[in-house]
């Protein structure tokens, strides 16, 4: 398995017909894109808008952020199991519109007990400096759904609208020369020529059993993970559309863009290329709902790392709140007892902001812990020149001024490494 990414740098987006790539400017025909998105019978209509870096603009609530990508002809299926047959991701060439993003706006409030605004895209000021998403040119997709749909049906419609739009935009560049073409080096447990290098694996949670997935919820190759045991995946599968976030991804800061640019996997690839480590593979797992689930999943994941990947060390990250935190610690503890050194990535999502509330495990064997930020930072947002939202109520709510937590600015906090937040001791 070997994936190549054909990058097409994008510095601006414009609406006009026909759709084309003019140098680094992506020109989008809204009528053509509307036909693509409205394949879903759950939608009555869809609007589009553009948000640019450093513009005094605010948009929300953000359901998902997706990097526009499309497979080259003969290279496979875009988002296999979701938009097409469940073929293997991570093969051939994928065209990428680097610097662009598709951002989906929701008509519903995510979780009023946590935030009335949901996650907000802020393109200027201090919050923008803390989010990688503020440096992108965003095509905002605003779906309008039929009345009477259940919440899962609404969210599924948002997911499909975003993925279809992202692929359609990237296909504009298929016949254009790319610069550069990035090809990932081979990795795997049986790869030769790397004697003496530490063998390192990645164990990543992709769902938490704190909630039951919907029957038709696409997460892993279109499946909802119900009954799933840990599974080995090639790193390229993560990067190429095999995994998308849960429909209930408002909490935890995980977007499709994150998986497409997974920071842990990309850093392990970088160190693999520099011959600092031997990147032997990955394990995708889920967090259990009770002690039985936890014991089963943690042992199965640890066994795959030990006996199938034959790793010397492992990097672990979690998905969601307290239960995933415990699964993360137990998997790392099991690996340490097997002689595999671990590094775990944790975050503080305690509502009272007390250190004691954030300390969900204290395992002597797990002593390499990376803190990747929490929700202790707030910003006072001023009024901006433009507010983009799916409903008048959200437009009024987001107008500002207002105080907002870091967790509610999309791209600021992420429990799996895509965050600029760090702990500071004063």
C-alpha cells in the first residue's frame, strides 16, 4: 500500500461559472455544486458563502470541516463505504486542494447544556491565531433540511453534503498539474532495512461507547463501529477517507479535516523518513461503555501492538471524555507490562477547571504523558463585519460581543494532537 498526495495550493475562492482552477484561485460554479449536494432527498435547498483568512468574519455552528480531496481516475473510491463501494482507502493518487476547506453549518444547536453557539469559525483576532482553520479559505455549505427529520437524519444529511461538496471541488483540479506530489514511504511490521531503529505503533480511538451509534452512522468504511473490536489499519487508510468523525462529533474537536491531516500519523511518517523510528503500523479502537467492554478492547488493542506489529513503543490518543480517558490509560498500562514503552496524549475537559477533576488516572507505569490543552482559555469576541449562519437566530446569537470558551472555537482544542494549546506552570 502506498499513497501519493497531489497538492494544488489554493489562495482564494470565487463564485463564477464555469468551475475551474485559475492558478491558485479556485473558481466554483454554485449552480453546479448545488446539483451535487442536492442529491440527498433530505435537503430542500443549500446556500454557499466564502470566508477568507483575516476577514472580520464569524460562522457557525460548524458541523464539520473537510479538506477538498478526490481520487485520481483508477486510484480507488472517494470516502469508500460512504460515497461508494467499501474498497480499500490509501491506494494510488489523491488530489488535494491545499489551503481550502469545506465547512458545514448546522441549523440545530449541538448541545445547549455545553454551549448555545456550538463550535464557531473565527477568521480574525486572537482566537484565529490559535486555530489552523483560520488560515484556510472556507467554502461554507449551508444545507436546509426538510421539516420533521430526526436529529440523526439531519446530521447524516450534513455529513453527506460536506463529503460530496469536498469531492466535487477537488475534482476541478484533476486535470491540472500538481505541486508538489508527496508519496509516503512504505511502512509495516515486516518492512526490512531498518534494523536497530525503534519499532513504533500508533493506537487511536475513533469512537466512544458513551453514546450508541446510529444504525446508518458512517465512521469506519461506512460502518457505525457497533460490535467492533480493535483493528489494524495501514496509516494511509486514516489519511485517505477510511475514517470520518461520529455524527455526534461536537464534543472532542474532531473534524474530517483532522483525519485527513492526522498530526500523529504525519509526524511518525516524518520520523520514519528521517530514520529516527521504524513506523510499523496503527490500531484503530473504540472506548468501552463498561468494565467488560474496556477490558476486552484494551487487551485486544495491546495484543495487536505486541504480537502483530511487534512494536517497541506506542503512541496513544483518545476520543471524547472520561471513559475514553480510562481506556487510554488501561491500554497503555497493559502495553507497559508487555515491555512496550508508551506515550499518551490527554486533555482536560473538566467543567470546574480544577486539576483534581482532570486527574482521571494515576498509573505508575504510564509516565510519559503529553497534555494537549483544555478548556481553560476564554476570549471576548467583538462584533464582526459579517456573520454567516444557517438561521436568523444563530446569526443574532453569533453577532457579538460575547465571551466564548476555547473548546467552542473550531480548531483550537483537539484531543488527538491537532491543537496549539499547551499547559503552563506559573
